[in-house]
């Protein structure tokens, strides 16, 4: 066996007792797992060998350094610095493997059930081992961009694990053993040990955290980037979007981008917290220990963290003693004599070891404190959704639960009816009017009915309860609210959910509703959220006007509005005016005279004042003239016969006439003369006006759609299309969710306007016409809101596990001891 007491190995260099003057190692364990303190090593060497000195001063940072005491490896360290303090003296400063975790950052992220072993693999860049107890524990929350050591400490604190660096430099993530591993006998203790007392802690306060993807968009960066630039964020975001450059890599806390100029946006997470408190020691003077920034503390582990802290802070004594070191390490439970009397146990917090012929340690021990037993289940790893009133039997080994009580959701508000479309306007023309006669503006389609608002989610009450294995607890699930039958009216609220535990009734009425609801940390499902709003009904289409076409009804989502009608011609019409004399042809006459002394000639005017065709047998004054001495008085009457009246706009009538003329000649003294018969033959042409018209209705609008239902088409006769009737949505399937708002009915399409088109309508024809407009389509009926979803209960608790721990035993059941007589424990 070698006589060497202390030996230091650096690569091929070996430093022994003759060169080692003095040194010190320091190790500490944060018993609350809330920090990772770096172990340090410092040694002073006396080197007369210049080659050794040169090799030592030529070190590279993090070169490995091995320290042995009596041929037993005490630790593996990594050189931080070498200082030459004299011609032959050197000081080496080194750290344990935890320092390597402090030399680079971990980019953090949002965690939604990743296991401890997954997070440790992501964080650690040094060799490590994770105890099975912790490997599969799921974590929820956020880690910022921080050193790997800082983020690893967050992981350990969340689950109550410790990270110890063993002698070969491997990081061991494990639970502290609550059994006594060694004893410090009085003969190992130097004089001067003392006890430090801390102020009593009355309560611990632990914030549990939850990060829910939100919808608020924020700008994260604007400017010019180089390829590979990393943009870090102050708070976690999701749904990153880049413009002007591309995303090469991304996470909740950062984005690596390409070269370019542009902007980077993302959406914020909604960060919610809940204060979990645990009483420690009653006192009139409050002294509350608060833990606010442990962002991996969530619903599943907050109670365990609070209990762990409360147990630790019950013990306010710490012993500071100088002892002969015998291998105990921070985190070990040791037995010792209390400095002021009595046997005691405690947990070593730190040890500063002076290197020499024998190792002497300055140790700080938490008196009375023992780490939580490794077989106590602390993490809520079981989730049960309760939706019936069946009694629940508490599983074996379960003593604590987190119960989330959710009442039934409020029913959705009903939508409103769609409005009817406007009736078409009538058209009218009067005598003398020519052209097109119709409305100059489009008739309005009916407005779609208004949507109903979603019902509010149920009240949510979260409570930690204590139970007993085998105990029967009784749920009473609240019912969802029922929708109204009245247009636009809000539905009823849901009823409360209760849980009776040992005669104590917990109720959701002690909680409150939130528009965003309750997000299940484990599954990511959202319960008790406000129901979605309904959908406004589509407006009915407008009718056609003189200058614009009719319109289809408005579409709603995937539902289409009703089709327009293009117009409807009802008929044609015409009307003739009176016949008007236009011209007459030459005529012939025969006159029989009683005395061959007088000659009369007929007049050439054959028209009548009223312009009508001469009726058969009618008499008319056709006038006359006397070829000779003027006739003072005289009357000529004509009897006419004619052909049938023409049916067109112009026509010629052949007429004959016979006339009797009685005259009296006074001035010349002639005897009275009588012309007793004239015979005339003539052709008379007449003309009359004709008014022509077309009339009917212009196009009508289609009916508006409703959510899920198509609008109705306008009719061929130009009545507006009916608006669609809205349908009632389904009841939500997530417990406590508010009912969906009812949708509005579709608006009715506008009825077609009347129209008249007329030509040739002069004053003689005197044509007039009236054409009525068509009716607008009726509005669609409102949709009822859906009933609210029934309530429920979510239970979270730790599943009992059989964990075998304690001293390692041989096959004959004897304890296995090392060469120093110490027990091996697992």
C-alpha cells in the first residue's frame, strides 16, 4: 500500500505530498433543491521542477484534475486558473462539473408534460444519471433563457431532487436518503462548535404557474438581421411569424433568423398563478417565506413543494462544527451529540475540507431536519374527470387531492329573426307619357337577424382536500343552463357542482367564471369557457332598378344566399287613337237640274271635326258653291255609304253621297231653284295614332342565408326569396362550457319593382297603365342558443408506488458494508 496521503493528477503530471503544501475543497447541497452550488477545489504546490511548472501554467480552461486522498479518488475537478505566487509556488483553482453548466446558456421553453429525464437531457452537457423515481415525472411550465445550471436548479426544485457530483465527475440526480448514513462521534469534533438559530417561519407561500397560449399578438423585432442572428424574448411567445427574413430555428424564448430586413411577431402566453400556502410555526409575528419565480411549479407539484418547504423551515437550528472528515457529504443525514446536550440527527448542508495529513472539515448541519422519505408520493400524476354522480372511492395510499369543481355552463343567447325584404314599388304612366317607367333605386333586402352571444362558462373552484384511503366522496354534477324560447333572450345559468368529503361540502359557487375558462394543465383541454357566439344572418338581396341588377342573398360561412330572379314580363299592350282625316282624292259629281239655268259644284272637304270615320247613313254639311249669281242661302246635306273601317293605323274609305239643296235667289230676282240630287264619289284617307307597351316586374333579390342553411331563391314571378331559418347548435361537449349563441335568421330578398315601357302614347291615344310591385320575401326565423354543457369535477392526485429503498443487503439479509464499515444505501 502506498504511503502517499494526497495525490493530484493533471494529465500526465502527478503531484504528491512533497509538492502539495495545502489545499481546500468545498461542497454544499441546497437541502430545498433551490440552488446548485458549485463545488470548488484549491491547492498550493511547491514545484522545483521547472518542466512541471511550465506544463502547469500552460493549462487550458476546464482541463481535468483528479484529487486522491490515501489512494481514494475524492473528486474530479476542472481547472479554472493557475497562479504562480513565487519562484517555486503555484496555486491551482478548480471547480466541479457543475461549473461546466454555468458556461453556456439553455434556451428554455414552454413545457407541457415533458419528463424530468427529457429536460435534463436537454439541459445537461456533462455526464449525468437520473434516479428512476424522478425520470418519468412530468413537468409543466416555463424556463427562461438562463445558464444550464440555473435551469437545472429549476427542474430539481420542482420535483425535490438533488444533484450531486460524484468522485468521477458524473452528475447524479437523486433523492436524499432520510436514513442516518454515519455518525460524528465526540472524538471527531474539535472545540468551538456552535449553533446558529434562524427566525421562526410562520408560513410558506408558493406560486404555482400556468402558461396558456393566448391570442394577443406583439411585435418582437423590427430591423436588419444577419444570417444566424438569435433574437431573444423577455417573455414566452408562440405562433412566430417573420416578414422580410426567414426563421431558421425557433423556440418560446428565441428565434434564429436568416439575413434580411423586416419584422418578427408572435403571440403571448397568458400567465396565471395561484398562491399555495402552508402553515409552518404559529407566531404573532408573521415571517412568510415566498417562492415566486419557480416557474416549473404547477398544479401537479405545488402542494408537494409547499409541504417540503414547510417541513424544512420547522427546523431553525444549524450546527457549525469543525470535525475530522470521514466521508460524509452534503445531503447526508448524520447522528451527533448536540453541542448543548442530547443526541441528535441532522442533514449536512455544506462541508469545507482542509487538505492535509488528515482531512478536516468545517461542516454546517441542519439540526433535526431529515429529507422527505423517498417513498412518499409528492407529485399529482393521476388525473380523473368526473361527469356522473356515482360515489368515488379514494384509492389506497392517497391522502391528498386537488379538486377542480366546475358548474354547468350558461345557455347561449338566442338570435333574432331576419327582417323581410322591401316590397317592390309600382310603376305608372299617364296619357302622353312615353319611355320606361320604373323605380330609380333598388329595393332593400331585409337585414339578417342578429347573432346571440355565447353563454358564460361555469364557475370554477379549485381546492386542495385531505382524504383517507377507502373513503367515499360524493359528487353532484351541475346541469347546464337551458335556452329560452324568446327571440334575442339570454339563456339560463347552469347549476352548481358540489363534492362532499367527510361531511364537508365543497361547491363551485365559491369559484368564479372566466371568459377563457379553465385549461387542464395535463391534457391542455379547455373547460368552462364562454361559448362561441352565433352567426349573424345574411342580408336579403336587393331588387333590380332601372340602372342596377338584382342581387343574390348574402352567404353565411359555407351556406349560400338565395338566387336572384332576372325579371318577369307580364304582357304586351296597345291602344289606338281616333281616326284623323289626312287627305281626299278627286271626286266626280252628277247633278240633275230642274231648270237648266243653274249649276252647282260640290265642295272638296269631307272630314268631320271629330276625326272619326263617317258612319253609314250619317249626314254632313259638305258645303257648296254656285257657278253664277251667288246664292244667298242654301244647305247641302249628304248621305254617305262606306266600306268597313280599317284595322291599321291608316286607311282609305270610298264614299258616295246624295244631296238635296234648296236655295232661294233673291238678289237677281230669279225664281226659286231646286237642285234635288247630287251624286259624289270620293276616296278619303284617315290616319290614327297607336300606343304600344310592355309591362311586368324587374328582378327580385334572393333570401339571405343563415348559419348552416341556404337562403331561398326569388320566385319566377319576382317575389323576393325568403330568408333562411337558423338552426339550433349542438350542446358543447366540454364540461362547464357556455352554450353556443343562436344564429340570426336570413333577411328576405326585396320584391321586384313594377315596370312599364311605352311608345307612341300621344294626346290622341291617351294611354295609361299601372303595374304593381311584388312582395318582398319574409325574414328567416331566429336560431335558439344551445343549452350550456353540464359541469364536472377534475381530480388530481399522486398514484401510490412501491419504492424499495434503504440499506443494501446481502443475500443472507445482512447489511452490505464498505471497507470503512459504512452501509450502502439505495
